[in-house]
C-alpha cells in the first residue's frame, strides 16, 4: 500500500479515543478509593448487560456465569490500559493521574481536551492520505477507470482460500453482511509481488488500484492478528457472486 499503509491504519485507531470519555474532577488526582468504586460500578453494569443479553437468547442457553463475565471485564480493562499506553503520546500520559481510570473512560477536563486535539490531528492525517489517493486515482484513470472497479470493495470480507488456477489467482471470500456482493475474485495472468501471512482467514480492509502497461497493480491491506500487505499484478480482475453468476 502506498497511501492506506499499516502506519496509516494505526493512525485510524487514534481518531476516536476521546469519544467515550466522561469528564470528572475525581480524575484530576490519583485516588485508589475512587478507582475501586468506579471499577465496581462499571463491572456491575457490564455483568448486567450480558445477563440481559443472555436472557433474550432465542434458544435455551446454559446457566449464566457472572464470574466468567467479570473475568472478561478484568481482561478487557488490562487490554485497555495497555492500548492507551501504546497509542497516547508521552506528554499526554504524563498528565493522566491514573491510567486505570482513563481506561474506564473517565478523564479530567484538561486531559480530555488534549486527547480530543490529538485525535483531531490524526483524523486530518487519515483524511489527507485518503484524499491524496483519490487524486492520484482520478489522474491515473482520467481516461476511464477499470471495468471491475465498481465491484472491487471487499472491506471486512474474510479470505476463505487463495489458490492458483493456471496463470490466474483465485480468492474465495466470505462476504456475509459486508459491502460486496462478490465472493470470488479472479486475478488473470497474475504475478504476486507480496503476500504476507497468515493470509487465509485474514480480514480484507482497504485496497488501492494502479494501472500498469499490461493491466493493473492491486494493493490490499488485511488483518489476521497482525497487519498484512498483499500486492499483485494482473492483466484483468473479475469479480463473481456464486449466487448470481459473474459480475465482470
């Protein structure tokens, strides 16, 4: 990827950190009693939420296990603390009195303002890269875009299989409930330039299309536990829906 890179995707994850934050004066200074009371309150709400969901399951479920839900909440909070330490800049982290409280979506007014400003900067960087790609795409295909371009959007589809069929590369996708009707993608006369693994069961996130002398160069960003790059050159691309036949 030239624009929607792995680094770009990490920036995307830093655009909405401020949204769930609620301002409280008790986050201005470290307080173990406040943290414990807040944790108990949020844990109880989490358990009740899952108890309500459990109650409305259509089939006869096994007995509800609140301890398992509490464990899930505890692990999610550990992950939230770890993520905040990884994504927030050091100058903001120094202003946080208790990172555990921030992980429970409470912040001082000053810290929320700083995080909101940080997110706004990241949002601008994300939009700038996308706009730059759109401009490049418009210029590259000013005489007419690829015939398959309208179907070539597989955001959140899962790669079920990837196999060679002569000179072609055939991807089978699970597109249930996602953006695309196509579940088969055929790269004709394909040369794979880069295919990071594990590719099978990876979630397709974003793609870029570039014209070449003899066809197209396709870049894709996927995720399967880690971010993956896929780059291939093809004379043409065909998208098919097994229920409806071939689209292109």
